[in-house]
C-alpha cells in the first residue's frame, strides 16, 4: 500500500509541475517525459516539445514520454511515433535536422491538426509510406518531403505551404503519390529540375491542388517536373516561370490525364508549353479557362485527346503555335472550342504539325496571323 501511495504522489507531482516545465527552459535542458502519447501519436503543444522530438529522432535514442492510455511514463522509440500538433509552433529561428534519414526513414503521420508550423528547412528528409495532413507550413522551406518510397501507403492532404521555397514540396517519390488539397504559394528559387508540387515521381494523382508561384530553376514544371503517369483533377496554376525549359503543368510525362480549374494563368520565360512539353499520351477533359494561353499547349506528344475543353489564345512570336498540340502524331477532339489570337511562324487553332487530326462538334474562333502556314483548326 505504501508503495502505491508513493507512486501516486509522484504522478500527481509530475502533473502539477507541467505548467512550469513548459516555460522558459531550452529543449536540451528540459525533462519532456510529460509529453502525452495517445494512439501512437505524440501530442505537441510547444516549440520546445517539437524541437526535442526532432532532435530525439535524429539521435536515434529511445526517450521517456507519458503513455496517456496506461497513465504512466514509458520508453518510446521516436522513430516509430506519429506527431500531432496541438497549437501553432514556431521553429523559424532554429536550424534542425528534418525527420527521417536514409537509414531510419519516417514512416508515420505528421498531423498538423489545423495548426501552423513556422520553420526553416525541410520537414521530412526521407519517408517510407509517411503522411502529412492538416498542416500550414510557412517560412524558408526546402521541402515537405525530400524523398519518399512506398508513397502509395501515405497521404498528403489539406496542406498549405507558403513562403520562400528552395525546392519542390515533394522532391522525389517512388510509388504512386496522391496529393489532395495541397496549396503552394510564394516564391521558389532553386537549381536543377523542380516542380510546383512534385519534382520527380513514378505515378502521381493530384486532386483540388493549387500552385501560385514566381519560380526560377534550371527546368521547371508548374505542377510536376517529371511523372510516368499523371492525373490532375481541378488543378489551379498561377505562375510566372523563369527556366531554360519550363511548362505550366509538367515538363515530361508518359501518360497524362488533365482537368484544370478555371484559374490557369501561366507566363513562361523559357522554352516550353502552357500544358506539357513532352508526353506519350495526353487526355484533357471538361474545363474552360478564364485566361488565354500565352504559349502553345502540348509541345510534343504521340497522342492528344480533348473533350469539352474551351481555351483562348494569346500566343505571339513562336515558330509553331497552337492551343492544344504542336508536333503530335495523332490528335482527336470532341466538343472543344478555341478563341483568341495567335501569330508566328506556323499557326493552328487546335494543332500544328500533326500526323492525324480529327475534330467532332468543335469550333474555332481564333484570329491567326502566320508567316508560314495557318488554319483555324490545323
């Protein structure tokens, strides 16, 4: 009985001290065994708590946290926890290592829980099927995830990223990565091959996402640099892009299925197309753009198919220019409309330099001026 009473007094004392523990002491000095863990998630209330967990993950040592289900302190491996914010956190003045390394990739959930994290650097270095949800991330951001394997096991949803970016939010992903309501705003200054949402991946599905950026890189895609398969539903891109090679959606794709939101405004300062530069097959469907395209649509593709798409043109000075495709082997259109005007070398309303062209129930109101060949459709 006496032992039980002593344990109870110690536990009560620990909770009485929580208020003083949480203030005025650095992460290196503080006892964090009070941090509650519920259903495998560490609940994070303060800047110091998150900093301590980042440091602990990098060190690889087990730590004492409070098991809220068993109601007692317990040893945890920080590399096997999920992380859940319970308040806004500011680590913008700290330089800390991102979660996850090549040896111990992060495989858990980072749940912003509707809160904002201010930081400098990257959130997750290496991930294995990890997830990020409900997070607003602000500051000088290198990435949300640098490299993730088994991406199909994770989820990236309801993320708002803003500030000065130095690279793609997801730099590289193996497996199928799915982004839902991921929104990127600010500036990006980077080297190499970058994308407004994803750098390079095998397969990507992008739902209800937006990119509003002034970007500068060697090669840049408004949403993705390169994907073997890409599906975009209700994608919004408002971007000013400066790169040697650039595109409003993707630079390189195997297969791409595209549905855009009304707000698609891309200004390219470099060689590239409003939609995609190079692809095996492109399918576009069911969207009307409020603003005209200032560069040709898809530059080179084996096959392009579009249905119920209406676009305007304001393309000037290109050697070859068309709203949908330049240099395609096969092009098929159903119920599409092209408006606006274009001038340049060879100009077509729908396509230029295409092997096979078919249009059903389509209309062209484009005003064209060409030094070489021109045609309302092709």
